[in-house]
C-alpha cells in the first residue's frame, strides 16, 4: 500500500508539472508567436542546464550518501559536504553570470538590454541549488508526501508568476518568468524544509567530510557531463538555425521538441519508477532477457500507439497547444515521432547499464548524440532546411540504439562465458 501511495503521489506531481508546462507553452505561443518562442527556447535550455548544475550536480549522489546506513552525525557531515560544494559552485556561477550578463543576454536573447534576466538567473541559481539539496534530504528520508507537496505548490505558484510576468512585460517578462519558476520551486522547498524537517536538518552544516565531498564532486561531474551534453548541443543548433533560416523556423522546431518533452516525461517516470528497479533487482542475464521481452511485448506497443496518435492528431495538437501561426510545424512530426520511437528503444536498453552503475556507457552515448546533432544539423541545413535538426536527431537516435545493442551483446557474451547465472554486478 505504501508503494501504491508513493506511485500515486509521484504520478500526481508529474501530471501537475506536465499540465503547467503545457500551459506555459500555450501562453508563450499564443501571446508571442513562433519567432519569440524560438528565441525563448534558448532561455529554456539555459535554465534547464543551470538547474542541472545547481548544487554542483550532487543531488543523486547526496541522496545515495544520505540513504546509506550511518548515524545522525555522519549523515549531517555528509550534508555539510554538499553544503560546501553548493556554496562554492553557486558563488562561481553567480560571478560568471553577473560579469558576463551583457554578453549572455546578447547571445541568448538577441539584445544586451535583457541583461537583467541573466542577473535574475544568477540570483535564482541559489534557490535552485537549495531545492536540489532539500529534495535529496526528503528523498533519502522517503518522505514522498513532502516531495510531492513542495513540487506541486512550487509548480502552481511558479506558473502564476510566469503568466503575470508574460502578460505584464511581454518577451522580457516571459524570459524572467522562465528564470523565476525554478527559483520559486526553491522557495517552496525551503518552506517545506522549515515545516517538515527536524531542527538539526534545518541548520546550515559546515563540517564537511572531505572524502565524501570528493565522492560527490566525482559523481556530480559524471552526471553533469551526461545530462548537459544534448542541451548544450541544442543551444548551438538554435543559433545556427536562427542565423541560416530565421527564428520563425526555430520556433516550429522548438514546438515539436516541447511536444516530445511532454510524452518523454511519462516515459521517464515509467523507466525510473518501474523499469529501473526491475533491472537493478535482476541477478542474471536470463532475468534481464525476460524483463526486456516483457517490456518490448507490452510497453513498447503502447508507445507505438501513443506516437501514431500524436502524428494523426498533429493538427489538433498544434491548434490546442500553440496557435494557427504554428501550423507549418505539422510537416516536422513524422520524422520526429520516428526518431522518438528509436530513442525509446535505446533508452530501455540504456537503463540496464544505469541500473548496474555502468555510467561510462551513458556518458559515451550522450556525448555521441550531442556531436551527431551538431554535425548533422550543420551538414544538412543547407539541403533540407528546418528538417536538418530532426534528421540529425533520427541519425543520433539510431546510432545510440546501435551502441546500446552492441554494449548489451557484449554483456551477454561475458556473462555466458562466465556462467549462466553470474550476478551482473560481477561483470565489468
């Protein structure tokens, strides 16, 4: 029953975030049009990358450390390590953003006069980092109620703030709203930490365990490289497409990406909440094979039905989520959903390696995808126009799936040679 309540809570939280995201997309598309929507895609990506780097990227590592058996003093010392990293990284990022605010504003938003947005991002970064740490604490304590509550409250208040800024100040307000939303999540996290955590966990901890800090930094570095590679590539791709084709065209591509993001949030929840634990619990390659057969015979057909529905209903989706001015993006749907199907297949296999701690394969695949996306877009844009990034995406997804299949076949060979029921943890 506890697992059922936890799953329901996370489902509600995910649904709220998705609905809020769709509301934000619809508001920007209807109020600003394709050109501004394409330019704001850069800001969305920068905010996403900043959120990944918040707290030094230590969220998963901190959750792991705080969940391990230890007395209260040792866990607080681990929290102190994360606090020191958080303050150090946040100070550096704030300094870089403030000093380079004019340059970043011109590069990302097309006008140095928007430097206030970059300065707001620098300040909001501290709150995003606080959210990361509080989330890790609640996760390690398995306090699902607090996690769901702080995310839902933060999302709803953040959406209200975004809409007020958008309708009050137009393009600049939308950019500020994108920065404000994760910062408001941070305020929500601090509020729930104040209300729900014991007194000693609400205090700043400055007694780090340096060995633990090194472990957190190493873990964070690995995660950040893998998580930021593709968003960084998309920044470069938007600049290239904006210069070559105009920002209206970028807006159409950005619209297709946001639609993919919606159903990939559901896919991510399924993979993380249900598939990852199954792979982690499997003790032999035969069990892994059985899990894969089950997934490919049940969940994958559902994904196919979902993608076909998205393609067939593309005009209705554009009308509902965007506006009539975005109708040219209907031509981009077919190759996008084909690429999404291949990506889902690759992601399922990739979770085998994530479940067993083979992070190098995940890093290699992300770096490879980023390189192919940039190179493919650059080579194809002169020939196929705005289809270039989508064709590059299909190529990168196909090659990533090939890498996953090769890695899995290598795993199977090793385990077959070693013995039929050799634990996966003993391989590689």
